[in-house]
C-alpha cells in the first residue's frame, strides 16, 4: 500500500518472482532493491564467519594464531569488540534492517582505517581493509539504485 500526497491510499503490489519468465512469455523484471537485499545477505554470511573467527581467537580454538592472553591489549580489545559487533551486524544485514547496515559500515570503516593509522585494530589486517573498500562502494551503489527505483 502507498499513500499519495493528497492522502489517497492505493494498493501497490509487485508481482511475485515467478510471475515473470520466458515460459509465461513475459519479460524478466530486475529490481535493485532485491539485489540490495541479496547483497546484504551475502555480506551477512561473511560477517558471521568473521565474528566466529574472532570468537575462535578469543577462546583459543586457533592455536596457530597464538595465545590470546599474550596479544597486546589494544588488539585484544579490538578482537573482542569485533567478535560481538560483527555478529550483531550480520543479524541486521540478514534482516535487511537499516541498523544492520549502519553497524556493518561502522565495523568496515574501523577495520579499513586502523591499518592506515599504524594501529593493528583488527585481526583481518590489510586483506580485510582492502576487501572492505569495494564492498562498501557496492553497498552504497546498490542503496542509491534501490532508492532511485522507489521514486
């Protein structure tokens, strides 16, 4: 349902995904908002993996990365922070909630900026920082296109 400026409520329904297709003789319609949701869900899987990796570091399940207690305090704090916030961001991204995108952007920006400042603020290092830049750019592009679709 949509309400127009003059207060008239109209029923607006997007056809179900199976309504289009070559078998029905109709054109397939691409929605940017659907692409944004699928992108957010794919990123959610990556962030669940990152959060579980950080928890594995905290719990000592990955001995080749060393003892968590012997790491510098700043790195310990950032690992614990990302262990909690990455999983929260993943839930928000999976639900396609605005707060999930905000948390994810916060985590990605902190991970991206910290190696440039010389502080090892994330366990993912430069690889994680380099991966975050195109992911954030693609997120902003899809968000912009989905917003244009609604107008």
